[in-house]
C-alpha cells in the first residue's frame, strides 16, 4: 500500500515542554482546512511528561508521529532529525510553547506553494502580559527581522521546501545558539530568498522570569557574536562594540534606583545577559559554538 505524500510536515522539537505543549497540540488539532499534513514531534531527551502528553493527542492528530532524538541535545539537532523523518514535501517548524492560530497551516502551505522559504508573522498580545511586552522588542510582527546584514526570522516560524532544507544541510548542529540566524543567512547567501508570510500568524510566548530572561539573552548574545564573526558581517566593528558597551553600562546605571520595579528588573536582566553573552562569544567563540566549516561566509 502506497502512503500519500503529505504537503506539509510540522516539526516540533521537544525537550521538557509539558507546561505548554498541550496548548500547542490542541491548536494544531483544530486547524481550519489544513490540507494534507502530518505532525512529527521530536523528543530530545525529555524527562517530564511531554511524550505522554503528545501521545494523548494521537486520536485528535491521527498523522502525529513521535520520533526519538536522544543522541544529541539541542533544538537544532532535533529539528534536523524531524526533517529527515518527515514525509511532507515542505517543512513547517514550530516550538512547543507557542500557539498557532486556526488558519496557520493553511496559510503556511499557501505561502510555500509560491516560495521555497518563508517566515510567519509573530503575534505577542495573546500570550504575554503587558509588562512583559515592554521587556522585549516585538520583532517579526510586521515583517522580517533586521540583523543588520541579511534579514532573519525566528526558527519557530520558518517554513521551507524539504528538499531545499536538506540540500542546504539543515540547521548547523554545532550552533548551540542562533542556529536560526545562521541558517537564514546561509540560505540567502546560497541564493534562496526569505519571504514574509503575513497571513500565517503565530502566537509567540516570551519567558516571564527574570532568571530565564537573563539565560536566554546570554545565549542570544553568544550566538550573535559567533554568527557575526563567522560571516564577517560589516555591521559589527570594534568601534560599534565599544559604543554599544558604553551605552549599555549607562542604561544599567540609570536603572539601579528603579530595580524594585518588575519590568525594570526584567529589562536590565535581558540587557545584562545579552552583553555578558556577547563578551563570552567574542572572546571564546568556538568554545560556545562549533559550527561546520563554511565554503562561503560573506555576502555576494
């Protein structure tokens, strides 16, 4: 018996996502006219109830498959395992803590019929308290994110032709941070345009604890330093680093009297985490990331 090839495979890397996974899977189970599709949940060393929760959706999502990715830890590795296991002609990457809107899969499929590489629109109001939205910039709400070299999009919002993804080598397993940025740049440098699919709306969830914000920002800082160095980005110069560092120290100093305020503490934790990560990534880039060798690392 020949199994029909689905148009879309949704790949969800999963490591200890029990807090929000059911909400994401329920949103997928109630998609409006999703067409031919499947869901591949990739278990990346979960020690909580994530897999049990996913199995509870097997009747509501009859094309749900759970695959193992325990050999190596990391979102980028889990996504690559899911891509190789996929049967769909195109891949849609999601995270377990966000929530798709009812027409998300339909809109992503429509965009992928026109373009080989797309990114959804992120919506922040639904899942984040007003104070938390003042901590982070609502990127990708009206278009692709600007990283001063080439546009990028969050990894949890990407859709791509599966054959193209595999031809490009997938996410870099050695990029422990900013693997989505690196992949977006690598794809565009290979001549693949990234398109904004504004009709596909993903409800994006911020982390809401100060310590978690600090850790995430520190990872972003490390990854940014490595990616800019790896691709010899003209956006970063010694002078720009110094100017940015001085400005940050000034902002942090001015906030000290207001640190009793939750929002101020969270903003300061984010800024400090990014700065610490940037310094770490600049001084010891290959300690934090071990990217694959590049055949080209500058924009043509």
